[in-house]
C-alpha cells in the first residue's frame, strides 16, 4: 500500500490534494476540498478558542422573540456579525469588528462564531483575553521566562485576525494605556483587522452618558476612553464596524431563572 492510500488519506484524492474528473471523455483536474478543510483544522488548533466557547456558533445563538426590544438588538447583532464573517475582507476601511455592551449579552459568543466562520474560510484568527495578554507582555520583559510570552505578543501583533476579548478589563495605568495603544496603532498602520469585545460605554456606540450617582449599579461603569485612552479608542472606531448589545439582558442570569 502506498502512503497516499493509507486509511487517514482523503478518500476523494488519496491525499494528493488534486481530484481528477472525467466529464464526457474530457479529463479535468481540480483542487480537492480536503486542502481547505485541512487548513481550517490546523487554523482551529492554533486559534486558542477558550474551552467554554468551543461550541459557540451562529447556529446556537438565540434571539429573544418574547422581548421585542432585546430581540431587535440581538437580530441586528447577528446580521452584522454574520455578514462580516461572510464578506471579510473589505479592502481598506473598517476591516474589524467591535462588540460592545453589558456582561453576559453574547459578545464573546458572537466574536467566536465569527472567528469560526473566518477560519472555515481559511483566514488565520487568534483569540486573546485582554488581561491575559497584558500579563504575558509584562512577563516577557523577564529574561528567564520571557521567550514564550514574547512569542504571544508577536502573534497578537502579526496574526491575520486578532480577537481581543474583554478590551479594557484592566485597571488603567500609563503602562497599560501605552501598551494597548501601541498594539492597536501597529495593527491600524498595517491595516490588520481586530475583532474585539468590550464591556464598556461609548457615546459612539449609542450609549447615553451615565446618570450622576447612578453609576454603581450600571453593568458597564466605565467609558472606553477611560480604560484604553483616547488615541486607541479613536483608531478602534476607524478600524471597526460596531455592534452594540446594550439593552439585552444577561444570558447567564436569564438561563438560570
Ligand atoms: N443569545 C444567546 N444565545 C445563546 N447563548 C448565549 C447568548 N448570549 C449569551 N450566551 C451564552 O451565555 C454565556 C455568556 O455570554 P458571553 O460570554 O458571550 O457574554 P459577554 O457579552 O461576552 O459577557 P462579558 O462582558 O461578561 O464578557 C456564554 O456561555 C454564551 O455562550
Ligand atoms: Mg465576554
Ligand atoms: Zn482530498
């Protein structure tokens, strides 16, 4: 048995990647689907999708027909995310996606659903949790343990589609602001897309100002600009289409009722 005929090889092309067809006596050769599928499998392995979101997809993202207001918001979110995932890439403008809204409203779920579609289409996507990425960048300065962490930072800079989850979920310091600004500026200058989720407020995403004194019980208590600085924020809006889930109830709470 030749290596190409072993049991793990593709039954359609025998592992060669090329399919022969005989149409009415005409011989033709075409690329086998297993080439694209194999690439998608490899991309999925290196995408670092967190186990909790391994199954998140458009198929299992529910809208909320019993609540017309929430339902409209969710339907719009799905429509925008879905067409982004189908139509990417877009040339120069607004290559990215920013999902903004309260906790538990499906931002990360949708970001992962988009990632999976893009990966199936052959685009490289890498998921990073914002806090975790900052910690890794910080420890990359340490000579002893730094190499792997430097690699993580390099991947966040250079991967094709960066998914940065929970942007701004870190107490802001000058170092944090400088680091996130340089990451976003680098990707902005290279016209590299960013898909990001944030549990923060921004008037540009349709959020009304916080009522004075009423801040403590609001789910998103901080403004985007307070958490990442105005330069990073400004670039984000230029880079990203925005999806707001504000007005949707926390799914974690809703599910447990
Ligand atoms: N509309 C939905 N349909 C199905 N599952 C949902 C929906 N919204 C959220 N979930 C599920 O609820 C959980 C919380 O959603 P998710 O983590 O996406 O929220 P989030 O907006 O990213 O919240 P946070 O701001 O806390 O990060 C996840 O397990 C997710 O799969
Ligand atoms: Mg999230
Ligand atoms: Zn094949």
